[in-house]
């Protein structure tokens, strides 16, 4: 213990910017790793302590004077390794099985500056250090929970989607949810969502992923079993003809091509789903139909028509959702620099006045008349007498 104290004394003798304590002595140790990060707020410096379990991250702030005692308390008999980065020196401390202490050090290079924007720092729901198997298999996380540099944009996109759902979930204290994911594909985001609901929100969910490819469905069910995701399973089926007789609370559809999105929204409406999250893709229907005698400048240039048609498609979908009682938003899902298909439709069942519903429908039908449009979702809802 004396040698450990001396080593810690030497480490904290200069200003330390970051410390990582890792490599547990045994499985009974509660945290996988502990970080100490120097921060500054209102000209006052302090350390933020981050403690990582498999599924959560716990935070606390300590003053500079408490650093040495907190390090000793954290590492003693619990961990085999400590790495520290100071303004002048980088330290690497290791403890052998017999308790011998080895302290290596070298001149620091490329030290990150103190984080002076703690209150503005992005607080992701899926944090580094969490053990999230789908993100590891997707190559977004390393096995010890660090974000792979080349996958950082993907990491932000996934968190953005989770945040959009989280904003809606926080409005109600849900204990149980039934969720259908149309066109789930390889389903990594479905697996991440299941993790979010079960492990972070502690919601009892039943999730069903639907796709047209039998080999994909088989593989996804195998992965769900390997992850021990007991209430997540995948079925073979078409969005258009899929039947589900139980209550559905949430419908998700990501990149369902062209009118497949309309059928997914139609099913969600028929099920009276509480929440809908849809990222449309390949909006070809309006592009093929558009004619505009008085506004032909919008159809004169192919690329303009294509983009206007895509935006019109999602505007019509949003309005039709309002017409049948959903409070609806169109949100930017990801930065347009990464993909032009970056709109997400978020809709939640609400008490919308009849006058507002009628206004929304009139706007749709005026657009249809002006541009010779015949939207699939409008046809489906009208044939069922829902509008």
C-alpha cells in the first residue's frame, strides 16, 4: 500500500487532465472502469468521476483536493491498471497479482484541453463504456465500450434516433409497450431500441420485427436469442398485408421504400397506435404523378421536381396523420450532409380539434388538386371512411 500511495502522490503532483482506472481484480468489483476528467465551469476546476457498469454510467463531481483520496479508494484491491494524462507527463500504473506496483511515465503529447463546457456537453443516452452488444457487433463500439473513431457519425445518428423516441417516452410513465418495427432489415437499431427500453427505461416491452427476407429473419431471431432478448422476435411478412390482432402501442418504420411507408402508417392508424416513428425513403409516387399548369417551374427541372415531390409526400403524410388525430412533427433525423433522406415523422395520439383536423385535410386535398396527386395513404384512409 505504501508504494501505491507514493505512486499516486507522484501522479497528482502535476495537474492531471484525465485518469482511467481499469482491469478489474475480480468479477465482484462493481464497476468495469472509473474515469476522472478535469473540467472547468465558471472559472472553477473540478473532476467529474464516471463509473461504468455493463449497462449504466454513474457520475459525481469532486474538488481538486479530493482527487488523491478518491483514486486510492477506487483502485485499492479493485483494479490492476491506472492510466493518467497530465500537462507534462503520461503515467501508466500497473499492479501485479502479488500487489507489486509498477509506475511508467513519459513526456505527454497531444494533451486535450480542459473541458470548459460541462453544461453544454452532449449527454448521449447510449454512453461510451456501456456494454451494448448490438453496438459492438455493428462495429460502433469496441469490446470495452469505446466508440470506434470511424463510426462516430453512426454513433451520433443512433443516439439521435433514441433521443427522438426518448422525448416522446418521457411524456408518459409507460410500464409496458408493444412495438412493431416494419421493414427491420438487419435490425441492429431494433436491438439497440430493445436495449434502451429494457435496460435504460426499465419498460416491459414486446417487440416484433417484420421483414420480407427469410434469411434475415432467421439470423435476427438467432441474434436475439444470443443476446437473451426474450421479448424480441422477428417474423416474415409484408407491410401491406401484415395482420396483428393485439394492441399496438408504437410503430416504427425506417427507410420503408416509397408507398411501403404509407401502408405502415395506415396499419398504425388502424391499430390506434399511441406513437409512430417513421423515416421514409424513395418517395417516387408524387414524382411520377406531378403536373402543375400554373406552377410548372417546380416540374420543369427533374432534380427540383424530385426533391419537391419528396417533401410534398412527407408533408401530406404528416397532415393526414393530424387529420386522424395525431400530433405530428417532421424532424431532421441526421445531418443532410450524411444523407438527403433525413426526415423523421414523429406522431403521437392526441386530442386534436375537429377544425384543425379539417384544416389539415383541406390542405392535402388542395395540394392534390393543384399538382394532380393521388396519395396512397389518402386513398387507404378514404376507402376505410377514416377521412
